[in-house]
C-alpha cells in the first residue's frame, strides 16, 4: 500500500493511457468501437481504484510532495511538482469516480454513436487534464493542464461538429474562456516576478510574510481570479456554459460536476493564501459570486430546455462557492463543491435519460414521465431535493455551511442574495420536476420507457452520496454544529420557493393579472437578460464592423499605395527603355544635349 502512495502522482497517467489507446479506433484503423469504450472504462476505473485505496492513508497523514527538476532560467527554477494531500486525493477520487460513472452511463446513451472511440478518448483526455491540475504543485504546470481542459471542453462541446449550433457553442466556449485565461497568465507572470517562485507550497509560505501595497495586491489577485471567472462561468464571462449544452449530455455532466467548472474553484482554494493578501479583492470575489448566483437563478426560472435549466443552476451554485471563498471560508466552498458534484452529475445524467426516452429537450413537450420512468424519477427527485437544499439531503448541509460563513463575515447584502438564491433554486427545480415528471402524459412521453441498466445504475449509485454526503461530510470534514436558526430560515425560504412552483405549475393558481404584469420580466429572463445579445452587438458585430473598415483600408489604401508604386515603377521602366537603344551616336547626342543644357543653365546664373 505504501508503494501506491508513493506513485499516487501518476494517477493522471491512467486516463492518459486510456486516451492514447483509443486512437487506433478513433482514427478508423480498427473497428468495433466499443472496445475503445471498455478500454477507457478500464483505465479510469483503475485510476479511481488507486486513488480510493490510498485515501485512508492520506487522511491519516501519509502523502507528500514529489518533484523533479525541469527548467532553470536565471534565478527561476521550474520543477515538475506534485502534491498529494487530503484535498488533492479527495479530488482524485471524486473526479475519477464521476468520470467512471459517466463513461458507464455513456455505454447506453451513446450506443449508436459512430464516433464512440473518439468520444471515449476525449473523455479520458479531459479527465486526465483535471487530475493533472489537481495534483500539480507548480503554478505553471497547473496552467498547462488548465489549458488542456479548455481544449478538451472545446472538442467535447463541438463533438457533433457538423451541427452549426454545436460548432458555434464550442467556439464560444473556447474564446470566452480565453479572456479569463489571458488574465490568469498575466497574473502568474506578475506573481512569479514578485515572489520569485511558482511552487504553490512556497507561494503559500511567501504570502504569510509578504507585504504588498494594497492596490498592487488587489491587481495581482484580480488578475489571478480572471481565469476562474472564465473557467467557472462567473459573471460577466458566464455566457459560454449554457450554450455548451450542445455537446453530448454525459459530457455535460462531467463538465458541470467534476472537471472544467470545478477547476476554477479548486485553483482559488489552492491559492487562498495569495488571495488573502487583498481583502478588497476577496470582497470582489464574494460580490461576483453573489451576482452570478442570484442572476443565474433568476434566468433559470424561465428556461424551458431541461439541460439549460441545469446549466444555469451550475453557474448559480458555483457562485455560492465563490461567495464562501470571498467570505474567507474555503472549506465551505470545497464542501459544496463535493456535494454539488454528486447531485449535479446525477441530475445531468437523469436529464440525459429523459432526453433519450422522450427525444426532446423542451420541458413543455414532456410530462407524466413518472409513470414511465420510475428509477429516473426517483433519482431525479433526490437530486432536486439535494440541489434545493432540503434537510437532510447533501445540498442542505453544504449550502448552509456557505451561508453560515457569509454570515460570520458580516457580508449581509451577500447573505441576503444567497438566501434569495436558495428560494429561487427551490422554485425552478420544483418547476422542472413538475413539468417533466408530473401532470398529464404528453405525446412525446407516451412511448417513453426506463433507460437500460448501464444508464440507470450510475443514477442509483449517485443517489446515495446525493442523499448522505452532506451529513457525513459535515461530521467528518467541517465538524460544525448545525445552526438551527439559520437552518430554519433557509428551510423556510426553500419551502416558500417550492410552494410557489407547486401553486403555479401543478395547481395552476396563477392570477391572470399577475401573469400579465410579470410578462415583461419573464420575457427578459427567457432571453437571458439580453446579456448574450448585448455581447453579440458589442463584440461580435463590433469586431465585424472593425474588420470591415480594416478590410476596406487594406484593399483601397494599403493595396492602393503598393499598386501606385508598382505602376510608377512600371511606367518609369517603360519610359527608360526608349533611352537604352544600344547606338553610340544616340548616346553621344544625349551627352551633347546635356552639356548644352548645363551650359545654358550656368550661363543664366
């Protein structure tokens, strides 16, 4: 077992091997693509088993840092460094387990996909990138895995590249996150110049004694925060994540639960000593989290695409995590990250099961699926209760830990926004459950049936931690006593939100006057508060306008000058050729004429 701990830093290589071995099938050299799927499952399972076996020892105090020299540039030494501690090992287990269940689920969901090997290769590559980021103890190496995840998400979102919507969504995700990644890279360079190291452990020690001017510290922290704003889809760079639903649903589950968007939260927690250098920046982090959480929850209330509702829910819950970090409680953020991974993965896989059965993503075309899909209904219900934060499900404990941390930091406006977000979450998730599973059976739902066991089994497995991980995590990890006053307040808000959804969508108790009064608000929320349209007008069409002007200048001014010079050269050459006759008499005549002309000029002076 000790050797397993010593080689725990190699766990990302399991998935890397799985991705590489899928190539012969992905490139068409070998047939029977399901073989590549089983290879991916095998290596992801082996990596997860490795992480699971060492977890008890790591929690008992084993582990450590593993490093090897890489680059030496002047006074800067960059090492290939891995840190295996309880946080990184817990993430290794979480990411590996969710990826394994997603791949098992995909055996049924992607059964008839002709590019199955490419899909499994990308899933393994994606998982490898996240696992590599988790164990990295060097900020530059972490940034490398960070960018590999960006590439992986681009390829998975645009997996069905022949669909214009999928291709556009992939480009939108890639370009939007590049903005944040550029800011992060500038922050890394600035931090390297200031601290003279990129080793994350050493950076933590440096931060304990560092004395930076407040404006500089705020600038440094906010630059570093730019990357997580993009990767974790925080306002104003949140717009890519809802459109990323164009990719395969199991891939969406992985993106939303355990990889891509979780990477931003994980990175900020790892760099928490650096972020603590600027209280102003920490307040900004908490404020952006609150704005994102509340705004995304509002937008989710009026979405009709089952996956888009869950996408905005993910953005909102990530906002909760950043609120906790900004309030100085990274442990609450990580706790919510873990519980959210379980129930959000289950909800996305449940949505995939519904889409697979009803052949639509529009919730208005669903209904009555509880009679047709009992396992999906049961597990989805558990996910709804966990996400809404109903006692004793997982989300209740982690959500209240976040709210408690914000309250302790005396960030009362943010605390109020967090409470309102909890009520909105209960509303839109209850609305979704009612529209999809309850009521009369729709035409699309009439022929629906329960999914195959490879899809149902992961749902049942994920339902267990979705129900119990909160209580266990609080007992083992946070070890905090339940704040009954806060729990009662948040529970009242949650039940109020759920009650409104039941009244409006199940009992149809919505006064006509209220419907008409809220119509403009509903329209604005259905159109995502027009933020995407604003970006399209300002940036997409704005850049197109600039490109049109630049193209005109290039064709008419730059090319015109070049063409003018070439024309003048050509005309000059055409004129001079008549002076180059090869006759001595003509040359003598020119000399005499020149001498006479010179004499005339001199004489006139």
